[in-house]
């Protein structure tokens, strides 16, 4: 479990670098390209965005390695540490110093994550989902994401960015369940993976999630988009891990400690995204450098 958590931390560091680079690239794209494929075409031509995608791929590799050692309910919550990494990278990139409140928020977030994982102790899965469970999960996930995208299409400003951020978080969590399935297939029979449906479902779901993430970053401030993504991903990951893979989470009196840890985590995320360095260096959609 410790090795899986360390790999998840490396994945989070890569994702943080990707988030900063992709956000800076998204700032250069006109607002009218939101929720259009033209957004991706415009971003592909941006060098910063391509470096961001490289970092995202590295994060994917570390995440896959983490999921080969631990469950979805462990790995996805551990990825929340991405936000403190984002803050640190921003401070390095712009030669600024994090204020005391930001460091306190990082400490609160880290303590909340540690408290939650110590109380929950997510264990290895007790079963692997069958075809029916995959179909049900895919239908429920698709309907939920479609509803959030529809809400975003009818909205603007912070609500639009938040809805797309939550949709992206759910998409990345579901992608993690498919990554775990692909890792299992690779370990059992490497030759079967290229002709198996989970591989292509993983690629499709991952690309859709990246598309939603780009639109969330493009639609509003990181102050709104990042908490929506950072909180929805681990929460959805815990549900997927418990319901699809039978990954045990301690209940009973431990729920109090888990709730307290989750509360500290959410508080830390919100305070961090309101940090001056975030508000100063994320800018507004469509702003040109």
C-alpha cells in the first residue's frame, strides 16, 4: 500500500505540472471555442500545451503503476496531493514565495488526506467486475457526465467551469477503473490486452476526460475548476473501487474520522485555490499573453 501511495504521489506531481502548463495554454484560446473540437486543435499548436500533455502521459504511467499495486479507492484520493504540487510549481515558475496561509492550507490538506486514508484503510479488491457491472457503471457514468455537460452548456462563468470540472473528475475516476482492468489483463496475459475492449474503452474515456478538463480550464478561473476536479475525482474513485472491485473501506466509528479527514481535505483545497498566487497567475479565459 505504501509503494502504491508513493507512485500515486509521483503521478500527482506530473499531473500538477500538466495542469499549470495546460492552464497557461488555455488562456491563449478565444472563448468562443469552448465545448468545440476546435479548442483541441488550437491547443495542439501551442508548445506549452504539448509539454503539458507529455507531463500528463507521465502521470498516467505512474498512476497505472500505482493501480497495479493498490486499489482505486487508495490511489485516486492520494492524487489530491496534486494541488499542493501545483502551488509549488507556480511559485517556482513565477519566482514568488507562498504565503503563510497557503502553507497552512497545504498542511491541512495533507493532514486531512492522511487522516482519511488512516481511518478508511482502503484494502485490495475482493472481486473483479463482470460484464453486467461494467455496463451498468458505463451507463450511469455516461448519464451523469452528460447531465453535467448539459448543465455547463446552459450556464456560463463559475457554474460552467465547476460542472465541467466535476464531469472531468468523474471521467478520470472511471478511467482509473479501466486502467486497473488493463493492468490486470497485462499481468495475466500480455498478448490479450491489444485485442481486449478495456484498452480501447480506457483510451476513449481518458480522451473524453481530457477534453472536459480543457473546457473546464478554458471556461473559468482555476479557483473554480481545480476544486471541482480535485474533489470529485477521489470521491468518485472511492465509490468505483468499493462498488466495482469490492475494495473495503472501514465503517462504524471510523466514519467520524473519515468525515473529519474529508472535511479538512475539502477545506484545504478551497483555501489553496483562493491563494494569491493562484488568482494572480491563472488569469481569465481567452486572455492573451
